[in-house]
C-alpha cells in the first residue's frame, strides 16, 4: 500500500500530464488533493476504489461551435463549453461564464470547485460549469440575444431539469439566462427549471440575485462571531462591481460595515465616506458602464486605473468578488501590513496559493470560496425546488433559508477542520467536508 502522500502525488502527476496547459485546473485540484492526506490515511478504501483518480476526471466535456452574426452582418465564431464534472450527489449544477479569457481549463477548474461547493450546501446537486470565450462588452442587445440563442441551439441537447441545470457567472446574468431559457423552451417545448437565476416573472426565485453576496456576509459574520468580533464598524474593500460584489456590499452595509472601495477590470474607486451603492447599481446594472463614471456623481471620490491597486486600500475586511487569482502574494502582504483582519472569498479561487499562505501564516481569518460563496448555488437549488413544487417562496423565506445554510456550512467546515487536527483552517475543513459526501456517494454507486 502506497503512503497517502504518494497516492496524492501520483494522482496530481497524472492530472498535470493529462491536462496540459491548464494551470487554473491544476491549481484547483492541487488545493483539494493537498488537504486530503488525513482522509486517505483514514479511508484506504477510497484509494482501492480509485476515488481520487475518478473525482479529478470530468464525467463528460462538451465543446461546441457558436456562430453568430453581428449588427453589421459579419459572422463571428466563438467556442462553447459545458463540463459535466460529477453527478454522484445530484444533477450537474453550475453557472455559465461569458468572458474572453474562458477556455477548457478555466471551465474545468470551475466545475471541479463546484462539485465540492455544491456538496457543502447539503443539497442534492452535482457539479458542472460552462461558458464561452464570447466577450459581452460593447455588444448590442440584439447581438447578445443572437449569441445566447446560438449557444443554446447546441447546449439544449445536454441539459434538463433532472440532468444539468446551468445558471449565471461572469458575463451571464438574468438577461442572458432569459434569452437562453427562451430558446431552450422553443426547441424542447418543455417549461421546466432547466436554468436558475431566471427572472421572477417566469420561475426565478426571489433572493437568488442577492444570494451569493448576502451569503458571503452571513458566512463571514458567523466566523467573526467565533472570534468575539462582528462586521459592525469594520472597514471593507470589495473587488468587482458585478452581481456578487454589489450584493456583498449591500449586506456589508446593512450589517454596519463601511465599504470604501470597489472595482471593475479597468480600475477602482475609493470613497472614504462610504460607497453609494445606488450609484454603483445605476452605472453597472442599468447603464452597463465603467466604474470610473462614479466620479461624475461623487467628485470627492478617487478613481485609480488598474484593478490590482484596490488591495492597497487599508481595510479590516477584504472581500475579493471579481475573478480568479486577483490577490497574489504581493497584494496579500500589503493587506497584512495594513492590518487586514479577515479575507472572505466571494469570487471563485480569487487568492493564489501563495497569497493564502501569507494570510494563514499571519493569522488572518480566511474563508475559502467553495464554502463562503456557496450561497448562490444553494439558492439556485432552492429555485429548483420551487420550480418542481410549482410555487414561489417570499424573499424573507428564501433569505432565512440562505442564512441557515451559510451558518451550517461555516459550522460544518470549522468542525471538520478541528476534527482532523487543523483547527481554524477552513481551507482544509471545506475541502475535506465537501469531498467526504461526494466520495461516500461514489463508493455506494460502484465503479461508474
Ligand atoms: P459579473 O459579471 O456580474 O461581475 C464580474 C465583476 O468582476 C465585474 O466587475 C468585472 O469587471 C470584474 N472582473 C471580471 N473579470 C475580471 C478580470 N479578469 N480582472 C478584473 N476584474 C474582473 O460576475 P459575478 O459577480 O457573477 O461573478 C464574480 C465572481 O464570483 C466570479 O469569480 C464568479 O465565478 C463568482 N461567483 C459567482 C456566483 C454568482 O451567483 N453569480 C456564485 C459564486 C461565485 P468588468 O465589468 O470590467 O469585466
Ligand atoms: O460559481 C457559482 O457557484 C455560480 N456561478 C453559481 C452557480 C449556480 O448554479 O447558481
């Protein structure tokens, strides 16, 4: 019998060899595998059943052509992806990302993370992710619609309410979900919950829009409580100004934090009196413009080019809510030097491994994405439930369930970390807790 460290090393080598040029996927896999040594020690049966080799290999990867015609009659071709990663505990579930940086490796990293995150929600959803290298920026409403329709004319074959249920992610919100849902319905004549994040008038859940950001703050609040602290009175910096960032900022403000900086991919704004969220919503949700417009409304605020600079703003709470690897070692060191108390990940894998090490070495409270941003997908599962039951819950009902789920994820993550001898290490706690449920289901279902 090989030593657990060797088992893990061998699986990782195979992942690197079999998936060349996919650094984000390697990074996500390594973070999980590295946490699993004590689990493998305790459960040699997982090794015998090839659980690790199977869990790092997507069940199915779909790559397809997405042709569309712009407003000037020019033809464009993008690439579409759907990676159906793991269905051990439920139908594939996870968002679609439209961003020029999308490639198979990015979608695989996201699908892999999603598998463990979905497990942590305690709800019956497997892991999947998809998207396209389409860039929505600067496109007209009809161009967006035609792209979404073309994307769906292929994807519709592979999804379904009990098969695979996509949702939003970067570049995909209620507008895009609406266009894709409309085409799905036309092609299949099925009116069922094949997407989440739908508009409220056609089966969407109240509270889904807010869920990822609100959930992040519920999670951080619960963690701070354990250390005799709370969000009230803290200064917060939140990167991004999309769906997750906006509702993270909203809940942070409701809980009494002063949010002083937000960003987009061009730069960040610093408003020491507190960001006016209505202005951000107007610029980002209504006008779909750049964050630098904020200064036109609030001339006393500062705008700085470059999104990375946001981590030089002094704060107690840093909440990365934009994209992967947005906090590197250098930024982490600056945050620590400026006295950051807690880092709560809203985006997927926003901190590099080196940055996480800096936070942990310096006793900064750190919440890993797959635990602290699970509120979005958890509420998606609540949307699926409502669709199946043919009823709609009130905002308050959904929000209360979300809060319960986030508190439960925090408690479970922190307990599992402690049980395995790593008290306070939520990275390990989340990886182990997320893994155990999926591994158990895979064991029960045989070698498939
Ligand atoms: P949005 O498209 O609504 O917003 C993304 C924000 O991040 C924008 O402000 C965008 O700026 C910025 N951003 C995107 N890419 C980059 C980049 N390469 N560099 C700097 N800034 C960037 O997406 P979401 O808010 O939905 O997603 C944000 C993060 O949260 C992602 O990591 C996503 O995977 C994760 N997430 C989302 C969930 C959801 O329910 N939506 C659930 C769980 C996690 P710009 O407008 O300039 O591009
Ligand atoms: O990363 C994520 O968890 C999401 N983008 C949300 C997925 C979902 O199915 O709601």
